[in-house]
């Protein structure tokens, strides 16, 4: 006797069939299709052919735009970056750096709201896949550099790289709370972000203090002296 499909499998199949086809250019449709599929299943079970079919593009067009599913994810994160940067509030320019960063990261969460199920799916997969977790960290650090820059916080040099990595870890923790926060006002999420930024602010001060007491390497001092001499020559 033929087995009936389980209710969960049937509902997922029906949901996939009813999912609206993404709109826009081939690239935008491919990203939209990938995010739809990611909300339905783990990233490791999403095939490129399935993405092309959902997006309504040929495999050759998909290949022309992307190398892999991670490349599609990177493109989607870049779109989120742009949405946050485009939504900058000029009124925040006079606020303290911490408040500016809070505003930037809340705008990022607002931009991610449509993809909450996809983000949850991605987090679950990353918890079981160290390689995926490392790849996601690299992508997140790159985005966090832009978020820090949007908040008017310097990201140059080693200190900037450490700041971006620290903020990536902070944002990952906030995403965990955000994923379970069904309050339209995101009260729990905002409280967690506020606490995380307070901890990060203390850590950043410690980093500044450490950098102040660590002596400059001799070769750096020599180069700085030569630069000072060159500047003096130019000024003369």
C-alpha cells in the first residue's frame, strides 16, 4: 500500500509551489529565489538548479552571475549593506558613536525582517558546520566594516579589523535574540543590542589602552622619522 506523504512534507511542497516568483533582473530574481529556498530548507540541501528553476532563469545565466550558493548569499548581504547605507539619518550625525552604531544596526535588522526565516535557517546550519560558520564570519566582518563606517567609526588598520570582528560577534549574538523576538517593537532585541554595545564599548576602551602602552616597533619608528623629515623638507 502506497505511503501517504507526511503532513510536514506536503505543507512544505505546497508552500514551495505557492511561493511567488521573485521579480526584477535575473540577478535579483536569483537572490530572491535563494532566500525563499533558504527559508524552506538548510543551505546544504539547496541546489543551483533548484535556484535557477525558482528564479525562472537558465543555468547559464545563473552561472554568469554567481559561482556558488555562498556567492549568492554574499550578494544578498551586499544588498542589505546598501539598503542600510542608503537609509542613513542625517540627524544622527551629532549623536555619540555608540548611539549612531545602535541606529545603524537597528536599520540592518529592519532590512533583514523579510528574511527572518532564512536567517534562522542559516544560523542552524552554521551551528553544525564549522566551514560554513567561518565563511559566514568572513562575510559578516566585511559588512560590519561598512556598518562601523556608516556610524562614523574608523575601520582602518589592525584596530579597525579587530573592531569589525568584534562587532560581527556582537551582531551574531543579537541575531540569536532577534530570531526569537516576535514583538513588533523588538523590545528584547533592542535590549540585547544595547547591552552588547555597552560591553563592546568597554572592550574598545581596553583595546585603545593596550594600543597606547604597546611600544611602536623600531622599524615603524624609523619610517615615521623619515616621513617627518620628508614633511619638514616639503614644508621648507
